[in-house]
């Protein structure tokens, strides 16, 4: 008898129902990411891309955007960077801050991190990270806040947390806790104190919401990588991206 297919994660149906309540007819689909085909995520599938959303759906989306249902450009780039440079996370406790779908957490776990947390204040994101970790066969623990981490992370990874400029103070907050790898596509002239820009890459938020192409330019920063050998390894890759 052929083996039974693995049963879906119990939170998948809850996520699908939540998204369907926000956007009528919307569905979740699981596909490999264009820039990170090693990772498959359950993401938004718009079945009627040519039909504009009604006002009620637009308002609901504006009030509680399901960030977790897209993989943001920076999430793709940081996941790609980590999978190409597993030595940055191998054996470490890594916390993906503003995890959304959990894309960077999944990449860190695949790259050999010892323990991985996906931290997001949105409870639906925590469910999405759990579903996507299970889909990729890796262990990721979910958290609502940095203060809930049971151990201090060695490295915080964060992708596209600055979609709102009010989030800028978060950069100091995470840098006060551990070394940071940050990816950003939202603020072109971003130059935060203590952070060093070391690479750039192109990617599209996925599925492509058709945003202005300026948001396809992703910049990578590190902060507080105190081990000089590790800093040199990060900087060596400047021209590969
Ligand atoms: C634009 S999404 C990016 C998701 C993912 N990192 C990616 O690149 O696809 C930003 C996420 O940050 C989360 N977020 C924003 N402020 C936060 C905070 N103070 N604490 C935890 N999560 C936060 C949001 O809920 C959202 O899921």
C-alpha cells in the first residue's frame, strides 16, 4: 500500500478560514518561493486577480493586514542569504523578529540553527509560522514578543519590519538584545546607528502584489557581529549580491 500523505497541520484550516473572512474567494496555496525554491510556504492565492476587491474587503484588509499571507521581498532575500551562508546561523539560537509567514525562521532552521524562534505580535502569523515550519519539516517555536523568549538569542534576523516608519525604534530594541541581520526594502536611505550595510539584492514580494518596483531593491545590514572573523565572512559576500 502506498504511504498515506502527511496530514495537514491543524492550524492550516484556521488560517484559510481567517483569510477567506478577510477577502472573499481568497485561498491559500503552497508553493516553492521563486528566490528560495528549497522553501515552500502557504501563501495567498488570488483566484480573481482582475476583479477589484469590494470596499468592505479593502477596509478589512487595511485594518488588519494579513502580512503572513505574503512572503515579502526582504524575507526572500534574507532566507536566500542564510541558506547560501549557513555558517552565519549554524548551531546558534536564532530569532526571526516580525516573522510573518516564518520564511526566515524556516531558512535558519534548514541552515542548521540549533533552536529557532518565530516572533510576531500577530497571532495569525504565529500560526502561519507553525504551519510553514511543519510543511518544511523543521522545528520552529513561536512567540508573541521578544520578552517571551525562554533563552537569549545569539542572532536576531528581521526582514521588512519597517513597512511602517513608526517601527524604526524596533531596530534599537533588537540590537540591544543580540547580533542582528536585517533586510529592508521599504526605506531607501536607511542608515541606522550601529548597523552596517553589506549587501543588496533584488526580489519581489510573493505572490507579487504589483507594488512600485522601488520595493524590489533589498538592502542587507548587520549589527553587533562582534566576532571579527564572522564580520569578515559577512563582508566578503558584499559583491555576490
Ligand atoms: C511586512 S511583514 C514581514 C514578514 C516577513 N519577515 C517577511 O519578510 O515576509 C512584518 C511583520 O512584522 C510584524 N511586527 C510588526 N511590529 C512588530 C512587533 N513590535 N513585534 C512583533 N512583530 C511585529 C507584523 O505583524 C508582520 O507580520
